C-alpha cells in the first residue's frame, strides 16, 4: 500500500461516520423545527410563515405539520443555508 492512502476499512469507517453525522444533523434540525412549530401553535402563530408572515398553504401543512415557512420562503432559506 502506498503512503498517503487509507486502507478500505478506515475509508469505510470515515464514510459511515460522515453519513451518520449528516443524518444526526438532519434529525436535530427536524426536532428543533417541530419544537418551534409546537411553540407557535401554543402562541397562535401556527400555520403562518415565520419569514414573510403569510399563511402556509394547507397542502404543505397537511404534508409537513411542523412547517414554519411557506414553500417560497423555505426554498429561499435552503438555498441560502446550503453547506
């Protein structure tokens, strides 16, 4: 094996850890979004976009009850926050 190259097991471990870290980050983001939606529900802001203040569409709320942004604002947020 040449210097500078990892063995297959080490590379697989690193890949699995990176995947697990990404999954955990997504789950944490979803947990935080659900908690925020619950807080908004308790204070009368449920179903209202946190960014633009307009109602979140019924179809989006049915598909994703924890949504805190309308489709347009969520799309813009995701574009701005890409890693």
